[in-house]
């Protein structure tokens, strides 16, 4: 089936404005929580302030990645700069994992010796944090459907909003019942949820950076389409990967029969048309080999040979497209 993501497109400048608003909001929240933590003697608020500072850093990374990704290809980056958003997503997911483990550690230590906390200060600043985190999540919600970079950011802020709810609940229970153990218990629960989100999503960016094949494209179906093209005898040395998040690419060798060799251009056009229409693959590099001078024992994927070595030969009639 076609490689169609069906995501809504937002004007880049509008998206940038949303992210910049979120940066300022999280920056102000960080300052407010640090001041509130110092005045109330609450280490929990200062820790949450550091958490929100990491959110602001994530926003800055995502914002910079969006800007860089729109640069055109040049002599240094011939495929363009789109993959920087994948790198940004990986950084943000990694940050989420580190924060998750830190919160579990911190929560465990506080379960052993729950600290004295001024409940009202926690509830009030938790409410402010909830408003800011919800605003940031709403600003990035529609954008995250078409960008792994913004999705990482959205999940980051969604987890923060849930953490703010937990802080408010914990502060309320401290005020009403002096249940100081509730705060670290809720923190551990939120941390486990953060880790679940991060580990669930981080595989996508890693797969893309490892030049893995697109998960929504059936490799075998792609190979069969090329093999079943009239005049094609075999296909090998197939590479299928994502150049950018929504742009698949293919590189392979096509073995052409002796009778069809004069029709290479026609065969090439037929293959490229089907790749584009059926799989959404718009970038394909096809190298043609005459069946009498084709690689021996060539592997289907990669550039290896099933005989244990790469056969070296001169291919004078190859055509690169």
C-alpha cells in the first residue's frame, strides 16, 4: 500500500511561534518554582523546577532542529538537514529516560524519610505548572502528528502535566491528612509512566538513524514489484531506508535479461513509477546489470555475497539512474 502518513500540515512559521511561546512559558515557570522552593523550603519544588528546566532545554532543541531541518541540501549535507529532527527526538527521549530513573531514585529516598513540605505552596505552584504544561501540550498536539521531534516534545510535556496533577493531589493530601508519603509514591508512579512512554517511542528514531527500512513499507512486496517488472531477471543488493522522517529511499541492482537490455530506460521508468505509486518511494537509485555479467551469489539485501566475498568484476554496461 502507498507510503501515506495522512498528517495535517501546519505553516512552519506558525509552528515556530507555538514552540517559542512554550519556551518562554516553561522558562518563567522554572524561575517561579525555584523561588517558591527556596521560600517554602521544599526540595520537591526545586527538583520539579529542574525538571521543567529540562523541558525548556528540550523545547530549545526542538525549535533549533525545526529551523535547521528546513535548510536546503548543500555540499556538506547532500541529503539535506531533515534528519536533525530525528537526532533531536532521540536526545529528548533519552532525557525523559534519565529523568524517569532520577524520579524513581528520588521518590524511593523520600519514601524512606518523607521530608516536611508546605502543602499550600506545593498545591499553588503545582496548579501553575499544570496550566503551563497543559498549554505547552496543546500548542504541540496538532504538530506532533507529523513530526517525531515534536512528538517527543509533546510526550515530554504530557508527562509533566500528569506529574503536576500528582503534585497537586499529593499537596492536598499533605494539607488534609499529613500523608507525606503520598508525594514520593505518586512521583514513582509518574516516573514509571514516563519510562513506559520513552521506551515505547525511542525505537523509531533509533531505527531511522540506523538506516533501518521504513516500518510501514513491506520490503518483500517492494522486491516482488521490481522482480515482476517485464524484462527483469533478478534483483539484489537492495537498500531501503528513510532519508528523513517521511521520505523513504531505495538503492538496488536490477539484473536485466539479454532480450530486454536495449529497453533499460523503459524498464527504469516502469519500476520508478510503481515504486512511487504503490509505496510512496520517490527517491530511488537503480543500477542495471546485464544477466550475462551480473554479480554472482549476490545477497538480496546489503552489498554482501552469499559466497562469503564480494565478486569483483568490470561492469562496462551498467546504467546508473
